[in-house]
C-alpha cells in the first residue's frame, strides 16, 4: 500500500501569544504560505497525496481550508504529541506513514529520504543544527536536546538535557516514519505507560531502551521549526531559498 502522510496539528502554540488567539499555530504564515501548506506541499511533491491531519484547537479553522482526512484529538489541551499520533491508529495499522509535526517546514527531499528508508522506524535529523540554533537562540545549548547515534546510524539517545555540545550529534526535526510493524511495537510500549503526557522524544527513547532500532536519516537542506515570534521573522529570509 502506498505511503501516507499524517500531520500532527492539534496544538494551539501558546508561546506565539496573540498570534494564535484566533487560529492554531499551523496556520501561521511563513513566506506567503501557512506552515500546514508547506508540509502538504512537501508531501505532494513527493507523490504522497493521501494525507490526514490530526486536529484539536480551533479545528474548524483547519477543516474549512483543507479537505483531507481528519482525526480529532478532543483532549488536545490536556495531552501531548503521542496522544495526537494515536488518533491516527487506523492509518498507522494499514500502511507506511510519514508523520510530521505541524510547526515545521522542510523540502520534499526530507520526505523522500524517509520513504526510501528500509527500517520499520525512522526519523530525520539535522547534523548541522548549530547553524540554525545560533540564529534562533542566544544560548543554543539551552534549547537543544541530547542526540546520539551508534556506528550504524541507529538512535541511541534523544530528548535529554545536554551538558555540552559534545553530547549532540544533531537535532531531531519532528519528522518520522512508521511501518505497520513498527507501529505495532510502538503501541505495545504505550499500552504499558501513560499516553497523555508522553512527549515524542521520550516515546522514542523508551523504544530505544527496549532495543528497538530507529534509523536516523541525515537531512542537510533547509528546514525550520516555529516556536516563537522571532522564528517567524527569521524564516522570512530562509524561505527565499525554497
């Protein structure tokens, strides 16, 4: 079955302040397109046209603009990303799915890298993350997370608080792939723990701790995540290279 795309767009983006009072963060514009439009564009340019959006906050603002399959996280304000992912369980059981956070943008090559990856679980990461973080933060280490791989390129550590730059081989982007067999493994893990307050990086680390192999695929082209108003201004120039 053809690969499908799932976009996790349930959250409000409260750190954006008044910009998300009347619309969710995924509808904020960067270089003339909403974040959601950039993600859909990357999927479609990769040949993936079967796309679902996990909605939550102000879902009507999303479904009035986009006619894709909707999964609704009614508890969006009480749960984290993994709970939103579980809303799309039926799709994850049926087909390979590439899952994207809704507050990031990237080129279609990021999708293609994951689609061609043979592992049942995979993520993209940016090995040159310092270039972007140096522009976004006065102290890049204060926002970065631990990220390390073994010699075969499989994930070893993710999502922790780094003590130095030496513990960071890259940064996870918020883009990942599940095959149906990989999703079964993930579900078996979550059935033993709490879904509601589980972040995606903690989820991935739990899988690693159970010796599950998660392929980390290097992506070295333009991308970004929007966590602040400052980010929006920064990316106005970055997006000119798309």
